[in-house]
């Protein structure tokens, strides 16, 4: 149990209370069972500046927490809205910084109370300086070490040691200085930076505890342990009054208990990394077989012996005499190991020196042999490897009886020759060489190729059909040839053997087999075809006739009927005479059709010629319906079919899309309601709009206030198919008229904005009168104001009654708020201000409704020298002399102790402000009361 000793001289890592060292006589508290050393021994743990009387807690040049002990600090995470810090660190998988050393030779060196290199724990500090950096803290401490110094600093990305941890430091009062390593945490500006710094801090604390063989034991709540907050030192040891890092942790929703938890996790990880196992130098798959050679003194393990996770399976003697299938090989510093299985079950790992390996892949040699299954060996097995083991048995070689096999490898295993065989491209496996023979039982096929032909049976007796050419490998009988007497036989392939030439054939789409060509009469071959170049049309009385893949009437090669190509121009590119019948091969354009009898076609064209076909823009209505119809193409042209009688479209607006000319007349293609209908004789229509009616013009117009619901169109015709929108979209915009047209007595204008083409609308929907006030000027200004007269005033997106102006809010919404003035504009009504609040631009307001309490004209030149008052370092400076977060630039702490120049001053609402700068840098405006003429 530790004994608390209070002192009249107390100090912290960065702040001290200093009195004469001879006054350190107060009795130790009962909170510690350890006796504090005598004053003479203890004085080395008091900073030199305190002993000399040049430093005290309030005036040592450092900041570190608060001077008020936190009597009750919540240990649960504060309700701040931040994520849980430890969880955030883990989910982001942050790495830790490496430890840098910047040891300061000027720092005094003294031992801990238990001697050199014998710290008793770690004190956790934080700098309490929001604007500092790790390098800045180290630099300042290096110059002021007689007041205080610590061992190390940590921030979001670095860990820097500045003093040997084997020696003590002056960081947290004489009692802590005699016992502990002390580390400062540099403050962060964001939650992510804080979490990263805590990750580094916890790792470093764990590293130090591990280095000195100290456990993780929090002293925060009981004053006993190895991990101390500065606050715990104050409460349980004394000699200091500081409470860090408790309040700083709480700012980020963190607490000391959570920090100790994180240290413990890092500590365990470091400890775990020290467990030593044999290293596996390699681990690879191998293919081999072995048997036990030396069982005594050898065992089987779940992993190679002495590697991580290795456990005993069995003595090796259990597997004596069995075939052991080797699966993997691994190397450790001791030996090489095999993983093996028996009867398909993986057993474990064994020292290779205890085995006799009777098969390895290195025994295999390449080969290139042809073999066949010996007739008396069809029941023999084949295997994955050349070992007779049920675990690698794949089947029996009878499956490949009568097949040609290729030997690509051979191996002699325990005096037995084995072959690895394939059937074509199919890998089979290993079998004993004695199961195979080199003698082939089959005729050789000299060639096998695709052919296109047709034949019929000529000589049926003594001929048969086979699955493959007779006496070749795999050939089996199908039927006598007489079964197919009188049928068209479609020839698919041709093959040659020493006996004869063979045809493979199909009937009615079904492949039958192979037959001797000498038994057939071949009545069609491709060699009968000759090139030709003719134009033909389907004869009107032959539309039901068929076309085929080849010039033979056979359902198996029938592709369709000629009715599909009725009235189309066809090209003949080949012809053939088959059994006295002339055939043509035809195409429609680039589309291949097939073969048909020449008698199904004619050379006479049935169609009118189209002289031209072009796009047009026009509108028409039916004038003469009787005797007129609508067609898919101009009447009597190729592909033309009737759509409807023209009377169906009587009274409707017909949008004209195309114009075509034939020998009969001129034709229009039209659509109604966006749907293309067909072609009609132009003589049956009244065309009430053509593009030739349009004339160029140059006018300025605006949408009439009572016409915003009217439409605009692609062309000057009221038709839903060409309607593009309503004029409401262009209300209050200046429009340019570039074309006009009078259609059925109605004047139309084609309009556009300065950048966008709009379309056509009736002239009656527009006016020449502009609806807007003119802006006389619009300029940037710098000012601040508040609402003076809210009733009857509003805020607008632009000055009221100018082009594009829309209401934002009633002015009363902003009553009492500082309004930052951005721009000033003048209209015929009044002068307007554009303003923002809290950095957000709101809109425009009448200046007469505001009280402007700051303008740049209030500023006057000055030439003064000033310094930041010590208790005003946290006061702000601004872009302009107004207290507004939107123009706040920083705090005066950054300029503490610096000589500042005042170049302008202004009195705003009774408050005097100064604009300040350093010798080289413009700073901003701050209240004169924050500055002093003396340093």
C-alpha cells in the first residue's frame, strides 16, 4: 500500500509551485505505504527553476491542464455526439507511428528513486495548448528545461523521445518525478486526429510498460498502479495541482478508463508477438507415396513439430506398413516434413527422415507412345498416380477398350513400369504398362472432311450402315442399307480408309451413319453450281413455292416460302441443274435467301420507280377523301401495302414528314399525334403550312402577363405532336424574334433567349413592353447592419421588381441579427443591400429598412504600437471591426508577446477597434481593450 506524501514544493510536468526546499517536511499521507525519501535525496526531483525561485506554477512559461483538482470527473464517455474512440480506431485499422529519438544533451540526468533504468510506471499528460505542434512543444521545452521537461511527445502521426527513459524527468511534482516515465499528448483539431493521437499514445504507453516488464494497472481511481493520469498524481501523490488529461479527453467523448483499456489491448498484442515458434521456410503441395521406415522416436503432428498450432496426433508406429499418400512438404530449421493421408483421410505431418518414399513425381519421364487396352486386361484399374491405392483409383480401363491411347509419361515404381495415358485430348490416368499393347486393331482413316451433296441407294445387297467407317476405331453396325432404299440421303461428311471412301448421311434431319460411296448414286454435288448475275422477281402465281439451303427438294433443308419476298427485287448469284431441273440461288439486297427452282421466278418488275424521296416540313388536311387511300409506301412501288381509306383522317392536322415522286404523282408521308401513318397522293390534300411561308425578322418581345399558360411549338401550327412547352418558363425574360409566319390568317413568331432557341408561338401571346425596373448600378460594399423597420419589408433574390426577382422571406425573420452587407444596387424605387448571415447569402433588402452600424468610412488611419494583454490571449480578431463568426479569423494567442502595429482604428457602436499587423503579416481587427501599449 502506497503512502501519500504532501510537499510545500509541488510542481507538474509543465507548471510548478515553488518554495524553499527546506520546507519539505510535511508527513506523508496514509494513501501510500511507500516511504518518501529525505529532503536532501528528494531535491533532485525538483526543477532547477523552482529551486532557484525563478519559476512557479503560474509563471513557468508552460500550460498543462488546470490548477483546480477535478473532484468528480465522469468516467463514462461524455455525450458529445462523437463516435466511440476505441471502436473508431479499430474500425479504421490505424497503424502506429514509429518511435523517433531527438535526445537533448542539455537536459540534466538523474536516476529514479529505485535506481537507473527502474521506472515504476507512466504518467499521462496533455499539453493544453490548442495551437501548438509537436515540434513547437519540443523546441520550447528544449529552451526552458530548467522549469520542466518530459521524456516524450506524441501526436496524431509521430512519437518523439527527447530524454532517455532510464533517467527521471521534471514533469509532475517531486513524487511522480522520482518514480515515473512521463509523456505529453499534443492537442488535435479534429476528432479523427484525436483518435489517431490516442492510438499512438496507447501503443507507446504499452511499449514502455513492456520494455520495463511492468504490468498494465490503472492508478486513476485508487492511486495504485503503473498507468497514472496527472490528475491521479495530484489526488494521490501530491507535489502538483494539475488534472490533465481528463478534461481534454472529455472534450472528445473519451475517458481515462477507456484509454487504459486500449493500452491493455496494445500491451497484449506486444506480449503475444514475443511467442517464438519455428518458422516454416516453405510449404508447398507435392505428389508422392511413402511407408514408415523408422517408427521409434517419431510421431505425427497436426502441423510441423514446434511450429505455431502443432499438436500431437499419434505415434508414427500406428501407420506401420501402410501406403501414405504425401500431400504437402514443409521446411523448418529442424528438418523437412510431409503431410500425408491414408485411405483418403488426412492424418498429419511427419519427419521425412522417418519415411521411405517409394514414389515421387521426379521418377516420371516424358514419353510419346501409342497403346491400346490389351483384350485380356479390360478389368484392370487406372489411377491418379502410379501407385495401386484405392484413394487414387479413378476407374477401369475397359472403358477405353478399342480406343487409341497416347502415353505421355512413364515411371518405374518399386520395379513396376507404369504408363500415363490419354484418349484424344481427354486425360485418363496411370495404369501398369502390362495392361496395354502396341498393336492397333483398327483401319486408319486417311482423311475426314465436311461435304455438301445428296444421294440415293444404288446397290443395297451386301452393304450396311455403320456408326463410323467400317473397321475403324469405334465402328458399330446401324442397319442394312436396304432400309433407306428410295430416300433422299443428305451427305454430311466424307472419309477415306484403305478399303474405300465413305459418306456420313442424314435423312429427315436425323444423322444415320456411314456407308460405302460405291453403293450410292450421288445426284447433287457443289461442283454442279456455277456463278451467275441475274435480277428476278417472284412470279405472281408461285408465292407458295419453297426455297432451300441447297438445290434439292428436301424438308430437312427447306427454309421458307417465296411469299415472304413477293414484290421484292431479287439477285441470282448461282445456278445449278439437278436431275434436269434448273435452280437459282437468290438474295434480297444483302440478305441471303437460298435456292429455288428457276420456274418460280420472272425477269419482269411489277413496281413503279421512285424518282426522289426527301424530308420536308409542312402541315395539311384532307381535301378530297373519296377514291384516295393511305399506303405503307407510295402506291405501286416496291413493298407498298394499304393502310386505310383517307376519309379516316378527315379534319385532322396531318404533319408532313417526307415527299416522294413516282410516274403517277407526288406523294406525302404524314403522321398524326406523333404516330407515322403512311403515304398519300398530294392532290388529295390542302397544305396550309410550308417552310417557305417563314420570313426573317429581328424583334424584342416579352411574354404577356395574361399569356403565360399559352404554348410554344416546334413549327407554327397548334399540334400536340410539335408542342414543346408553355411560355410560363420564360415569364419576365427578354425574348428575341428571328422569324415570323402567317398561317391560316394567324401571325406567329419564332423566339429565343440570348442563349437558347425556344420555338414558335402566336404573336398575340407576346408584348413589346418590359415589366422590370432597371438596375442603375451594382457594386461590392463592406458594411454591417440590423433590421430597423421589419413591417412592410421583405427579402428578395434580386432587388424588387428587377428581372429574376423572387421573394425569400419577410424581413422580420432576421430581426436582431448581424447582417453582413455584400453588395449595393440602385433602382428607380430605392437603394438595395445584398446581405449574408452566418456565412450564408440571404438576399436583397431596401436600405431604408436597416440601421447600418458599420461602414468602411468609419475607419481612420492610425500608427500605434500595441501588445496582446496576457488575459486576453483567447480573444478573437476579425476581418472587419464587428463580432461575427462569419468574419472571425482566429485568436490573439498566436501573437502573444509579439510587437503589433495599429494602422487603422474605428469606433463601432461605441466600441473602439484597432486593425493590427506584425512587421510582415496583416492580422485583422480586434477590440482596443484586448491590447496594451506596454509589453
